[in-house]
C-alpha cells in the first residue's frame, strides 16, 4: 500500500471458475456454484449460507463487484448472482 497508495487485496488464483468464485467470496461459506449458459451469456448462481450473505455481498457491494470483475476477466462469465 505504501508503494502504490492504494489498498490491494489478493485473491488466490484457480483453474476453474467455481473455485475462483469461492476464493473471491472468502470468508463467506459458499454452499454451491452453478454456471449456466443462456442466450450466449454465462451466469453463475452462487448459493451461500444465509448468515454469510452479507459477507458475500460486502459493504456497498464491493465483494460481489470484485467477484463479478474477476469472473468476467478470467472466465467470460457475464453475471454472478448470490442466492
């Protein structure tokens, strides 16, 4: 942070999209990740423990936004939905 002047968060890389989504939503307990393709777009539906839903979304949606950015960048997943 001293070198860049920005807060940096590290997310463990993964070979498959399900694991990357689990890693980016940590420490929320993810029960399941389902990836479906509809009309040329990929959608990931993430089922989290109900008590961890706020953690998965994050303050002002920052955690889910980070997850959507990583899923789009590395696996071309258009949308991530928390269920």
